[in-house]
C-alpha cells in the first residue's frame, strides 16, 4: 500500500471506507465514496446508498456547503457525466466551485471512460488520477464485470475440512467452520446482491440466508424439478418476496403456483446438457435484473456445476482443522471430477487466520 503520509492517500482511504458502506445496496450502480477537503480538513462526506438516490459526490457537496469553493473533492470512481435517474455529477462539481478532483480510477463503462475527466478539465478543474487505484479495483469488480458482460460477479464460498468434506456421512455440516468464519460469511452476505444455493441445501439445512441489512439480498434457489418444500424458511420467514426459485419445465404448474402463493418469484429457465437449470441462463437473467454480485453458499453439486461451466470469478475457502473421511461423507465438489491433466486451476490471492480456521481466497487461473 502507498505511504499513508501522502495526504491524497489519507483522504482517499476515508472515501474508500465510505464506499464500502454502500456494498450490496446500490445495484445496478457501483458503491462509491467521496470526501471534500478544505484547508487540509474534511469538510464533507458522502457515499452512494441506493440506485436512484444521490451519488456520493452530491452527498459530499451538500455536506460541505459553502466550503466547496476552492476545495478538493476525493472520489473512488470517475464522476458521472450523463443524465440518468439523477443529473451528472460533473455539472454539480463545476457549479460548486471545487478546484481539484482526485479520483482512484476511471469509469469501467467504455461509453463513459474518461468522459467525466475531460469535462472537468475543460472547466478548468485540476484532475489527479490513480490514487489508491489498487485498493479500489476489488470494490468495483462486480460492477466492472456487469457493465462489460451483463453478468454478475460470482463468488463460491466453501467451508471444508482438511480432507475437502462439507458434511459427514449423516449429512451434518453444522458446524465445520469456526464462529469467526461464520461471522465472516455474514459480512460477505451483507456485501452481496444475491445468495445462491441448490434445492438440496435448501431442503437439508433449511437456511434463511438473511443478514442484518435494511434490504436483504435476493435468495436464489436452483431447483430443477420443484422439490423445494413449501415449509422452507426462504418461503416463510417474511422475506419471500426476496426469494427466486430458478426452475425448469419439469416443475409442475401446481408447484409453481404454490411457490408464487408464498410470495416467491418463479423463473422457468432453459436446461443444460444434463437436464438441469442452465446456470449460464440464470446468471444472464440475474444480470438483466441489475444484480452485480452473487455469493454461492450451496453444496457439492452446485459447486461442481459452477466450476464446470466456468462461472466462478472468486473462491473463498474456510478450511477447518478437522478430518471427516469416509466414502459416504460429502465432498466440497461432486460431479464426475476431472483428470489431473485437465483439473481447473486457480491462483491463491490471499490467506488469513479465521478463528481456528484458515481462510483462503483464490481466482481461476
């Protein structure tokens, strides 16, 4: 990380902390944070809370008021320059009297990339680019992927034993991971737009997949044949409107109607080569809905399907210091497997202690 004595880094770090507060609630917009500095002190702060609401720069400008004149605005992403649900931030910045804009990175949208910077410079405002860029890029990964591909950024989370098991021979999986790891998963949920599991996990573990957030993430249940019990928590916990049952024509009309009566959304999707819900089609439909990030907390079957279809953007493993063993226990990744010469490979990007566990992040190679 850059030297913290650099004032640009100090103030941009504050903007990043603000941006993080918006993660999981801004779809289809990216989380953005901004601070305004006058005479070496922060005069205004802001972050983007939800789509349709004021952008981070606008909140910071209003917070600073008359102190904007001659001040410096720090923002984690290039200010917008077009009319959408809100007016262009570049116009508001110019009219406020801001003298300098410091940003971490340009807009990843090819249609807007550099446009806001050009408008600000033309108005006589000094622009400094690239401050804390490496720290901001991971925050923008979901939006960057979505804006270019139309599909959400998918993270596969697995809590496993040292020998790669996610449940014992009786199907019990609570709790393989430590309390600290489970807390970390709750943080992941709060930062994501949708949580994905298969009907097997939904039936056996009956999770609610809720988190302490004003609006909970969507719960997406992949259920090719309509086997999800009507008694499942995701249909009866008061948040069924945030539940999506992704199924196929194999799910009967009667069962679809029953799910709808519970308040859930029913998506009948094409099938893949194995006759199951096409996960590629599912990701495409979630993308059209504006979902930027998906966290998969499913079992071995859906993990295999996601890896097989090359849909995983990031892996997070919580590895517990236990051995489960046995042929009838559940592996983290089921399916037919791969020959050693053609195994999906990944690159470790981060590791850390998580209570008694080890947390490892990786990306496909």
